[in-house]
C-alpha cells in the first residue's frame, strides 16, 4: 500500500510520522526543500504537548515516483491548482484522495482529481510549524487520541475504502466515519472561522481571544453567523468532540453571556493553538486561506440571506495585512463594532 501525505507542514508532519510507523511505504511531500531535507536526515520531530522523533521518508513534489493508493491532502487551498495537478500523474483509477484541508474543500479538489477519487475529513487538533523537521503540537496527546479526525464519503455511504482510510488514520488518533460530511465540515468551519479567524485578525492564539472580553464577544458573534448560515442552508451541524455547537447560537445580545460556557468548552483545550493563517504570515507568506474560511461564511451567508458582518470584518482585516505585508496585532480589535 503506497501512502502519501501531500502538504507535510505542521499537521502533515505529525500525521505522516505516526502513519509511517505502521505503514512503511508512506512518503511525506512538501515544497519546502529544507524541511524535506531535515525530515530525511533527522526524522520528524514533535515538540509541545506531543513529543516524538520518528524516522520518515520525504520528498518534494518534483521527486514523486510511482502511483499512490491513498493520499492525505493538506496543502493550502491557495496551492490547489499547482499541487493537485502535480499529484494527478501519480494517481491510478482507484486512488483515494482524502482532503483534510480547512474550509469546504471537497468540490474544489474533486474538480481536478475527480469526485470518484475524493473523500473529505476534518482535523480535531492543532499544531504549528517550528522550522525544518519540527512541529509544535498544541493539543494534548490524550485529546488527539480520543478525537483526531472525522472522515466521510461525499455521498455519506460507508464503503470499504472509507474504512481503510479510518484504519490508517487511527495511527494518529480516534477517527470517526461521518455519514453527514457536510454537517461535520460546517462544524469545523465554525471552529476555523470563529477562533482561527479571530486569531488571524488579532495576531494571537486562541487563549488570547478567550481572555479578552471584547475579542470573546466578537468571537461569539462570528460563531453565531456560521450557525445561522448553516441552518438557513438546511445543514445539520455535527457535534464537535461531543459538544453541540449549535447551542452557541443566540438571537439577542443579552443571551451571549449564557453562551460563553459552550464556547469555553469547545476552545479552552486548544488555548495554545493559533491560526495557520497567522503562522503563514509570521513566516512571510501573506497569501492566506481567508477566502476559504471566513470568506466562505460570507459567500454562503449572502446566498442564504444571512448577514455576516463579523466574518466580513475578519476577511477585511486579514486581507489588509496581506496587502500591506504586515503582521496583525490586538489593535485590530478597535476595528470591530459591537451592536
């Protein structure tokens, strides 16, 4: 069985390292040559809340060989056109590509590699890239083991191949097969848009949002917009690690304090996590995924007739910093106007 992890950054390095211990024909693929060299020479190193150093095989996309049976796809959405077309010659008729990207990526991936080869999944933990060969895991090992991934076929069927993908990902942590993939996707979009969005706009980690009263209230409004949009579209959002995220919804400002315990239950275990978009900007890459996260909420909100001013403001702020090539700071909190 030939397995590839395409986009072996912060998450992909961890996933690839842990899968490689059981499935020896696994390769980690990334465009960053120094990272690839470090992985091959020193192994994959995890620091933070999950420490390890494990041998892996890695290559750059131009060094890919043969055909892959299973591909776990974690490249940035902004790289899809290039990365997926590089991958195409290395897929056979029955290859399976499981996109673990943020946002709602399945249709974009399927458009290039085919719907029959595409399945989707969400990641329930966080990590940040520290440098060549090293990733900092920002979610506790026990938390990862209990709930690492939710995966599913686009049509919701339970197939032999989705069971095989589950078995592979169990090397990392508990993996649930979802029959309501879009519901799981919108729940993950709730997580990404709310706290990754605020993290990227304010230049802080999730804890920085939780500990600032105004930032927390802005996050509550952002979350509410995601839930209201999903509901207007007729999407049934799935629980997030056992928590019903729709209970964070509200209709009046007075209800917000009663929603904070739910928000803390969801996000407190991930206080050290900061948005991958912020990680990118800190590394000098100002081409972020904001359009695929908060931008998707704005887009679908318009289609569903739901106002999304807080998601719109996050997009506006992040895009401003992309254009200026300057890192965001907590001063941006002044740009949010609370009702």
